[in-house]
C-alpha cells in the first residue's frame, strides 16, 4: 500500500462550549475516493473544512504528505495550492467570466503564460462539458453548469486532493446527475477525493471508503458494500433506512 | 424701522456670473476633496474590516472623531488651530480640500466597510482555497464586488460633500457661498443674491444626481 497523502489524527473542533468534532481519525491514500455521509449537523462539513484549514481545529494533527500543517509557522497557502475545494454554493466569482474564473488563480500565482493557462482552461471546460461557455458570466449558467465550472476552476490548480462539500445539495434534482458524472470521471482518472454528500448512490458506487458520521464522531466506516449492505452500528442502520 | 426693498429679479440675474466663478471653486474643492476622501476611506475601510491590532482601533478613533465633530469646526481647526500649533502656513484652499477629504473619508470608510462585509464570505473562502494571498483576494475578488455595493453610498456622499463645501466660507475659501456673501455686502440685495445661490446649488446638485445615477446604472 502507498503512503497516506493525508492523515488526520485525534482531531477535535469546538465552537465555544459546543464540541462539533471529537477525536477524528482518517487516513487518505493517493487515488482514494472517500465519501462522508451522515445526518445534517453531524459535523461532516466542518470535518472537511478542517482538512484544508478553512476552520482551525482545536487539537489534533493533520499530516499532508507527512508534514504537519497544524504547526504554527506552516503557511496554509501551500496546502491550498495542492488541496482544492468545491463548495455547496459553487462560490464562483460573479464579476468574472467562466474563463476568468478558471485562470484567475493560476494567473495570479504565475503558474504559466496567459496562453497556456487559457488553453488548459479550455481543456478543463471540455472535460466538464462546457467548452462553449468560456465567455459566459456565471449568472447565465444553471446551477449544474456553475458547479462544473467550479470543479474546472479547482482542477486548474492541478490539485493533488479535491475536497467536495455537498457539491450537489444546492442543485435542482435534474441537474445533480451532470455534476456527479464529472466527479465520477475524476475518480476514474485517479483523483484523490473526499466528498461530503447526501448522494448515497455516488457514495456506494464511486467511493472506495465510506465514513458515517453522527454527533461529531465517526460512527462507522468501511468499504461501501460493507457499510451499505451490512451496517454494524444501530445508528448507521437507522440513518441508512431513512435515506435509502 | 421698516426697511423693506421690493424683490427685483435683475439682481438675482446679475449676480450669477460671480456665483458661477464660486461654483467652479466649489466643484474643484468637492472633486479633489472626495478623491482624497475616497483614498482615505478605502484604506481605513479595509483596515476597519480587518483585524489589525493597532491600525484597526486607530482608524476607529479617526472615524469616531470626525463623525462626532461638525465639519465647520474641523475646517476651523485645520486652518487656524493646527498651523498655529505646528508653526506653519496652510492656504485656505488646501485646508478646505483637506477638511472635505478627511470628513468624507470617515463616512466613506463606513461605506467601504459595510460593502466589504456584505460580500458573500464564500468568495473569500473560494479565493483562499485557490491559494491566493490576502492581498490578491482583496483586490481581485472582494473589492470589485464591494465596489458595486458602494456605488450608491459613494454617489450620495459626493452630493453631500458638494453641499458641505458651503461651510468652508468660514475659513474664507472663495467658493460659491462665500462669493454670495461678498455680493450681498456690496449690493445689500440679500434676498435676491441668496435666492440665486439657492437656485444654483439646487441646479448643480440635481444635475450631479442625474449624472451619478446614470453612471451608477452603467457600472452595474
């Protein structure tokens, strides 16, 4: 087995008195697709946001490629250059065209000439099926299209890991499929992905590992077929029976 | 003693060229003042929406002091008190522009802060997750969006500053109100001259409001 690209040990997070994550542990290997499922308010999104330090955990360690990113002098921008994020509400830059959304960061970070970056952006747009929308403004796109642009934007940084925070939860039901399809393609290509999701089909079919969270704990985890077909914990059973 | 004069429009009419000279000065001070105010407001507004341990409270004090004192007092202080304390000379015009700049800067600071805070926090997060540094996030992501939100407030502040220049008459800047007072003391046609003054301010600000509204629509 290869070394873990991301390793989380004893991570906890609280907001004042409220403990939202308790003693979380997770090992992510390169190329793995991990789905995080569980009821609302179980801490899934907070867990994901802690992984790239959008939220600062109160204790524990996060090792990225063996380096502890929680150390005081660690520059978290270095992490962000390699660990991308796709948000529930897309968070595209509304004042920039699709193309400019994608090349903004690589251009600012001088990752290539403008022509190379544009070429790469067009390639990524083709990959998410939106090559014809390069010059559109985000507000003229459907939710599903916006989310696909957001995925292309994250990919433009050539991330090693992609985090998805409920990427289809803000979409109309008929638009969910197109986004899941793109994510499935990425998984096939070997992208390391951690996906907080309510899409049980995706969790079951696409991921290698499923985590069920409730009340700030990992209640159960394992291979999707184990967790879905033969859940061991009562709470997992109850949750799955309510959503499946 | 009954001392009344019949209102005669001819005096209103005749004083207009002189007032227009003052209007030029009024606009000169207002435009330079608001440009200065915008720079001050932008910088202090950015600082105030951040978390800097020293600069944040300092800019807070600036805004509180300016908002807590009248512009006329600020102009008097800038023109008379500060040069006297520090032993230097300041022209009335410079003092006037500084007064408008510092005064509008405090209000613009609040406009800027409010606009920055009303940009969706997800925008900053998106920028952060793409590896941008805080300066890049502010200039490329936050400010362009905040600017649209600021526009109505900025336009409003510009009109206010144009009218505020009339208070600079106390330090002897030859703006429109000052010119009117001088015309009154030489003609004694108080009613006619001040009527002309009021009409000119009204026309100027109505025109400016119209132009600014048009500009605002185009920027959106």
